[in-house]
C-alpha cells in the first residue's frame, strides 16, 4: 500500500496514532492488569499459581496463530475494516471471559483475546509505518510506546487492588470499555483506505508472499532480534507476580510500586530516543541499548550471590534493562519492517508470527524452569536472551548500517 509520507508531527497528523494508542492501551492492559490479578484467578479456579504465567503465554499464542491472515487481509480489503473488526472482537471476548468456570476455558478466551495483539502489530503498526517518513515513524512509535507504557505502570497497581479489594472480573469489564472507546476513535480518526492502494491479488497468493518474506535472511535475523530485546521485560511482567509476592513476600501494593522504576525507565528510554534519533545514524541507539541491557542482566546475576541485597539488584538490574530496551526497540522494529519490499501488511504479519511464537515458547520454557529453579532461572534466562543478540543480530545490524551509510541513508 502506498500512501503520502508525513514528515512533520502535528495534532492533526497524530489523531490516528492517538486513536490507535487508545485501543492498544486496552489490549496491553489485557496483559498488564490481568497478569498480577492471576493469583486471584488461579485461587478462584482452585489451581496452582504455576498456571499464572500461562495467561500471558496463551495471550501471545492467540496473536501468533492469526497473524498470517490479518496483515494480508488488510492489504486486500483495507486496514481500517480489519482494525475496526478486530477491536470489536477483542471487546466481546473480554466480556465473554466473565462467564468462564475453569482455568481451561479461561485460557481459551485468553487465546482469543490475544488476536487483538496481532490486529495492532500486523495492521495498525503497518499503517503507521506506511503513512509516516522513516524517522518520523520511529518518533510516532516511540510516542505511542510511551503512552501505552502507562498500561504496565498502572496495570500492576490496579491488578493488585483487584486481588485485595474486589474481583478480577472488573478488570475485564474496564478493558472492554476502553476497547470500545478505541473502536470509536479509530472509526472517526483513521483515514479511509483508497481502493487504488489495495493489493490486487487473490488470497491464495499470500503463501507465495510469505515465502518471499521468510527467504529474506536480513528480515528473519532482524525480526528475531526483536524478542531478544523485549523478552526480558516480558519475563518480568509474566513472572514478577509470583517472584515478588510469593517468593520474596511482597504485599500487593509493594509489588505495584516495584514496577514504577522498571517501567518508568522504559518510558525514559523512549523519550530520549525521540530526542536523539535525528542526531545519530539509524541503528546507533541499538548498539548502545543492548550492551546497557547486558549490564542490567549481569547486575541481577550478581545479586544471586548476595542474598541480602537480591531485591535491590533485581530492581536496579531490571530498571537498567528497561532503559536499554526503550532507546533501541522502535529503531529495531523499523529496520526489521523495512527489510522486505513485500506489502507491509504481509511483512507485519510475518513479524508478528515470529515474535509471538518466539515469545510464547520462551515464556513457557521460562515458566517451567522457574518452577524448578525460581530466581536463578529468571536471572539466567534474561542473561541468555541478551547474549544471543550479540551473535547474528549484532552482525546483521552492523551490515545494515554499513549498507545505509554507503547509500547515504543516515
């Protein structure tokens, strides 16, 4: 899909991203608010708290399983139709989960809710990348990221209150309400798709398009680098309710307050990225952000040998890792997205599949390791993920930066 490239940010040009953020905020709350409330969910269903991380895993799996369809479908019938239908479906699934009677049906509905993640990443993000000039798109993504980060900041606090004061059911009611507001905003603010911009190919051609995307080594390596950068924070969100409350004895309020420095650093990193992205070659912030994350992972690992100070090293290390992710993720996403010249809906879908299946597998493996090795497993998983980035992804990033420099694309 071709569309005018917006290079200047004004209130008018930001209306669509802001509407998308409202829906994205609801979808992220679907994880960040519900995850801490999972201790109450497992208690209500009479199952072990070891099921708690599976809520996040199935949420991601649902997004990954439908990703192959959403992007190509939006290439052909229009981004707006698919985005509006996805937002409405997500809201309905949030209401449906109120009537579940066991953990199995609960996780089934979590799987279906996860499709909201793909609607955002494979349709909404593709529209943003298409409509904004390269560095402006990075700024828009960073601004959107900053706004949606209020979900993981507020989510744990509200989720802990749901556990202590009322029922987790009210969380889903609130999320459904926000999703409907997001749907209304998108209906009003999202530009209508132009027929001339739609892909004029039959649906059975999507597999040939995906084949072309997945044969692109640069795309695959750069996309696989995305989970390596974001999974340590996702592990924190998934496992911290059990890790802090059950293992380290935090109260619900202490758990919520512990999220503030960690997720606040993510916001700070994104703010700094917006300020400096025009001043350095694209990719330079990644070369600073990932080593910064490595420092944070090493601090957490060191805390295992200082039991009296582990809580401090854990929070300090996670804060440093969050900051590192904040200054590099939006740039890494843009470089991965533009690695292929196939229609952006299909490329975004391929990215969603790789990221969500990778996230699901790593989260479930980490959950199983955490059951046996607790804090040691968490520390080593974070370290291993970041160390993997220093293999093929770092080499590919260097190659991409050199190619851009040769073409004078700074």
